C-alpha cells in the first residue's frame, strides 16, 4: 500500500514540473494599452497613436509581434501598420497613424489579435484576441452645393447664398480656412472653425461690386485633418445695370434779388457698359428738393436708354437775403451704385428794400399815466417781424423838438441795440441822458442787409420827471386833536397841495399815509388814495377800520403823476381813536374756577376800555348745552374796573357750567369774555364761553335713569347680568376699592366680580378685581354682582371742563371707553387721530349691541388700528350734549346701489344674543380689510357669537363681525364661526337679506359637518343642536352664479325636505354596517334594532338631532356588548312626526 502511494506522488511531482516548464516557455501578454500624447485612451481620432504590449517573461527583442485588427472578432483581415521597438525585454512599443484613409474599414470599435512574438527561449506566444479595444472616430466633410451660382444681379447690390458644410463623421472637424477672390466674399466663418461631429455649419457666400461684368472663381476650403486637405467649389455671377452720370454735379446761381429767380440745368447721362448685354435703361423714379420753397425743377425724361441723356432744369427763387448753402436735389434712380444721387445747389438772395415800421409797439411806463415816467429806463416791446433779410438792429432818437431823423445815424440823445430773431423787447436808457421835461422819441428798424427804416419811424412823446413833490399842508380836520372817536365817526382832513416850481402846477396824483408809524421809505405806506381831478386843495376821508386803539399819529405824504414820492416830505397828524371793544379779563387763578354743586358760583373780572362801560351782562348755560339761560347784570365794585359775576346755585350741577360776559363801551362797541391765557375757552366774539368745573363733595352722585331716579346695578349670577360701568368725572380717590367697596363690600368674587381690559399687552388682556386700573373719565369696566338694589356712587371729585374736547389715548385693538362728561354724547362728536378706523360703538346688554350715543356711567367697546406705527392713537370727544338719553341704536341704514346687498346674521342661545354680524357686497369694498369691515368685540363669561375669522388680515383682532366684499368679484365664499358657551341651549341662527340680489345669483349656507346646504333666498333660519355643538361650528356662506355655487357645494346635499331612513349598507353585513337617516327639521329621534321576535336588542340613538343628514355605524353588538347571532334584524326610526322600519341581515 505504501509503495502505491509513493508511486502516485512521484507521478504528480513529474506532472507539476513538466507543467511549470511548459508555462514558462509560452510568453503571455499581461498588459495591452493605447496612448495618445502619453495619455491612456480608449478612443482615438486622426493622428498618432502608441500601442504598448507588456509580456510576463523576457522576450526575443529581435522579433516584433504582429498585430491585426478588425471591427469584429470573427476575422482580422487588417494588419496594424505599427512601427515599433522593444523598450525592454518585456515591453514592446509601436506607433501608427490614423488618417482619413486608414483604417479603410471605417470608424467604430476595433478588436485586436496579437501573435508572432517569441520568448528569449524562442518559444512562440499563443495567438491572443486582446480584451483591449480602441474606438476610432474621424471627422468627414460634405457640402450641399457642388457649384455656387449667384445669378444675374444689379451692380451695386449685394447678393449672397448659404453654403452648408456638414461633418457626418464621429469626431470634430476643424476647418483651417475658407477663401475666395474679390469681389466675392464669405461671412459667418472664422479661422480654425470647429464643426462638431454629426453637425453642420452654414456660411454665406456672396458678391458685392459696382462693376458690370461676368465673374468666375472658386471657393477654397483647407481641412488639414482630411485627405485631400484642400477642396474647391466653383462660384460664378453676372452683374449688370444702368450707370448714372450728372454734368455738372453742382449749380451755383450767384446773387439773385429777392422776388426774382434764376434757372440753370444739368445733363443726366446713362453710361453704357463695355459688354452691351450688361447695360440697362436708367430710370429716374423721383426727385426731392431740400427746400421746395426756394428751389424747383422742371419736367424731364425719366427713362434714359444706355448711351442716351436727359436735361434737368432747376430754378432758384430766394425769399431771404442770405447765402443759401447745404441745399441739393436728390434723384432716386435705378443705378444701384448711386441710387440717391445728389445735385448740389448754391446761391445768394440779396435785398435792397427798407424794413417795415415797428409793429404793435407797447411802452411800459411803469406809472399810472402813459407818457409819464421817472424811471432809469423804459421797456418797449413789439410784435414779431417777418423780414426776408431779418431785423438786425433797432435805433431811436431823443429830441426836445418834434424833428424826425434825417439819416440812419441822426440819433440825438438816443442810441441803437443789435437784435436777434427771438428779441421782441428792449430797455431804453433815460437817466444820465435826459433832463426833466418833455421829450420826443423816434424808433425804427435796420434789417440784415443794412437797409434802414429811419424814413418811416414810430414817434411817441414822454414827460420825464424825477423831482419829488413837497409837503402837504393841513388846513382843517373834522375831529379835534384831543377828542376820542370810533370807527363810526368820519375823520376827514383838508390839505393844501404844493406846486412844482418848474411848471407852477401841483401835479399830485395820490395821497399816502401810515397809521402810527413814520414810514421808512416812500413805498412804506398803509393806504394810497388817488385824487382824480382836483384843485390846489383836497379833502381826504381817513378810514379807521382795523387800526389799533389809542392815541397816535397819522403820517401823510404825496405822489406825483410820474410816481415820484419822498418819505421826508411828511405831515404828522395826532389822533385819539377808540375803535376797540372793552377788554374782559379774570382776576382769580384758573385753578380756583370750580363751583360746588348746590352753591352759587361767584367770580370777579376786570372790564377795561378807553371810554366808559355802558353795559355788563352775564350769560350762562349747563355744560355741553347749546342754549343759554336769561342774562343777569354783573355788579361793578365802586368806581373800579372790577365787576362781580354771580350764577345761581341751581345752575351748578354735575354737568358742569359755562358762562360768558357781554360788555359795551360808550360808543356801543361790544366785547365777550373773559379770555385768559392758559385756561380752556372756545369760540370768539359772541360765541365765546368759559368752563367752570363742578365739585362733588359727598357720595350723592350716581347713575340715574331718564326720570332722574337712582339706577341700581343689575343683580344675579347669570352671564346676562354683566354690564359695563364708568364714572364721568375726576375722582379724588379713583382706586377700584375706594369706588366700589363702600357699596358692594370688600372684593369677593363669589359676590361680585370686576374686569378691566387692556389691549396691546402680552398674555391675557383681561385683568380682574382690585388689580384693575383706576377709574378715570373716559375709561369703562365690566362688573357683575349677586347683590340687588345696589346703587354705586363715584365719591368726591370734580367734573371735566366742558368747553374744550377731552382726549383719550387708545391702544391698538379693543378699548373699553366712556364719555368723560356727565351728559350723553353722540358719536358725531367723536373723532380719531392716527387711525382710519370706523367709529363703531359697542354696548353690552346680554351680548354686544351697536349704539350711537355715549351715556354717562355706562361703558362701551371701540376697535381701532394705528395708521402710523410710531405715533399714539387718540380719541377726541367734543363736549356736545344731546337733548335726550338715547337708547341703543341699530347701525345707520346704508343706501344700497344696484348689485349691492347685505346679509345680517344673528344668533341666539337662551337669553344670549349676537345680532350685529354682516356679510355682503358693496361697490367700494375690497377683499382685504376696509372701512366696511368690523372687528368682533371680546367675549366675557357665557356668550353666543358669530364671527368671520381672518388671520390673513394682520389686524390686532383675528375675528370680525362684518366682512363686506367687492361687487366686481361676484363669486365669493365666506367662512364664519358660530360659538356658544351657553350650556344645554341650542343656537338659533337667523339670516336677514337686504339689497339687490339678481335672479342669476344664488346664496347658500353650507354645513360641511352635517353635509347639508340650503338656499338662503328660500330659508332664513338654521339651528345648531346643543348636543352636537362642542364650542364652535364653522359654516360657509357661498354667493355667486348657480354654477359657482354648485361647483363649491358638490360634496354636500340639499337640506332634506322629508324624514327618511335609508337602507343600511352593506346588507347583508359582517361585521358592521352603516345606517343613514335624514331630518327636514330639528326633532327628537330614536334609532333601534329589534330581532325577529320584536325584542329590542340595541338602542343606537335616543336624542334630539338637527335637521340634515346623519349616519350611525352598528357593529352587530347588543346593548350588553355581546355579538348577536346571524339572522334577520329590524331597524326602526321613530320621531314625533315619523316612523319607518328596514330589514337587515347579519352574517358571520
């Protein structure tokens, strides 16, 4: 056995040794790669490629391997022309070139077969089909034209055609250059232009020449990548046309008199081509002249055969005396080399006629009287002049004798000014040229040709006077110097006027005067009075209408006809004028102006006047009132200017008091007062009133009803007993405890609760109990109490002054406000600063209501937003009392235009209501918040509320009670929430439609929770069952075209019109089934399941259900929670008005 094992081991060893020797004798290629520019590649195009073979053993370097290649592995007919050498005894490297001809078998993925190499022991390698491949991609070129014929064209035009050069190969093609001889050209091509594989590039080949000839050339394209490298495409064209020649090329007409003309001509030739077949007829299509008013042409032959000509006549007729340059005749013709040929025109117009007279001459004398002046110069203007040679100059002559100019230079004391075309006004200098006296002035034009109009000048006369008049002499006055007078007494002065020494005349035009102040200059006057025709003495009436009262002087001086005047030549006239009413001032400090209720009010005033006081009456009225009580006399204290004012005790009430005095002097001039700086008064004259605050000195001030009886707080513990309260005066101790605990006892939230509301605070805006802010006029609070018959009083304090408005600072959002006055105020007396919000006042009576009146002692909610974020919001309340205590009011009726409508939505839960909620459409409304939208007031305690949620409006409030949309967007969807915290009470929602809803419009209510909808044009009530209402239910209001409403309510059904129990589904069923039933109205419903013996096995519903569609799922269990056996069962629905039974089948 051991011998056999040894034998087999020896055989195995021999086999292994032989095999090792055999493997070493057969060289193998262990690496086969291709390189381009030293980089390994798997793909190559035109150019040099290096192939490397690496063997596993030393090789015979005298023998090179053979490499064959092919596009398939089935056959290798091609020998790779690689020129190689052994780099080492295991590495052979060869080079070959890929050209447009090699390989000849085309582009693609090539396989390689290697053989022929010998090892250093001369053992031949086995033939190897290498796993290394090389993809060969080369460019190619193709042209879409073999010959380019540009055809027969007009010399002077440009003709070009496209030539498409394509590269159908699989590598980029580089065109080194494309060239062609002149006049041919190439566009859209550059040097070394690359065309990607399987792409093309279009170039334009054209010709542009003015010569008429036959043209032949070739397009040369050089592509070094390809063989051949140069490609030629023949190109040809023929140019023909007419040839225009004008002799001479310009016309110079020389000097031509204005009104005359001159005519010259040119010859138009059509020069033939050397090859007559290339000549065309010359056509003159039109001629245009740069200025047809000056140059014109005659008719001529417009079609000129080759070798023929035509003569063109041009006439020059100048209209102005100037050199005409830059003019030409343009001939539009068929010679494309000069299709708009020009003939240059030159000429000069000359003028020898004098210019016209100065038209429309206007002289600004700057005085009251024409022809009189004392100015340094006078301004003259004239109408624009049309003159052929233009107006170059204006000249004038000044002389003290009526002598017209004899020559153009006969100017006397005058002068000349150069003019341009736009000048129509100049100033003629007078001072330092003329002396005082009468002067004659002659004016004329000189035109651009030097022609003068001095023979026909415009003449005028002027009186030049720079001397000021003398001092007026007072002869007589109607009121003596020390005598007092009023504006009702005439104050007349009689003067003697001075004469001028040069003329012996007074020449006075007007009288000037100043009241109370000597003038600083002649133009510093209060009044100027023209005298008109007069003698040497004149009487002047001096008005004293708005002059300060007292003793002063009047300063009088004169103005002559040329406006000369001097503030030095003045007459001063003293006077004593009392044109002012008495002055009424108060003696006591304004801090002491407080009356005490139940006591007469007394005050002391000063009434002062330059003359005696003839009357002093006292008028008074209640705070905020418009009517006044009968007057009483103020009593004078001895011989002083002090008067005592007494107002009876019955006039001093919690409303406050307003009074005024009427005083008159001996002239009957009346004054009203008092007015005192730093105190609140209003109006002026007869409308002035002064406020007196009333002081409450006991606990007797409290709310009263319309009959004046004490009005106790509501009592009870229901949420409907909440009310809003305020105190309409300033309290000495405004703390909540000081005001209420003496009436309600110490704060005990089981007996009474008190709430403040502060918007713009973090967290809960409600503040309860003694932590609330103090009472102050204009602030209100919520209160509820179980105690009955409690009349709360404010305590001691002082009323707010009633003449000037009171100002409340508001927070953005909701504010609890009140009237600061002890009388009702209408909302028309309210206005906001830094807010555009509507003034919608909310009162609270078992829910929020809307009112127009602020009643004292009550409270109100007001919503505002800020216009400028950096500024506070103010509410200004004017102290205007209304006649009666108005109760809560409805919103003002809005006149609805065509297409406008509103839908009032009100809700009631037990005794709680919310009535003022609106949806609708107005023409001026917007989809965003605007003046028609109202915020929902804050809720307190139990409540029912309807609101439109709008987080998107970015307001302090997130819910709104009014949401009005634009009429233009007729299709609309509103979402509104109905919320109730009243336990056990159904919520009854009512809809009241007003306005214009067209027949084509539908308005539907949608309850998606119950899956129902109904038409609000047919039904206006909807009830939410308490058992089905958690805290809030969202409903939808959809308005628009029937198609819009249907599209947006497709998932819900019409409100059922009858009771119905539907067949359960599925039926038979296992393990559960759905039971659907519908109610046309709210009803108490019982849904029960009975077995075949009529025994009740399961009660599914036994409660009140809302109108609409309902669904119950029964899982086959009985009332004990046990699974019932298979078999038939009977489903029964019962209500007060309906009963129906269905059969069901339970299967297991």
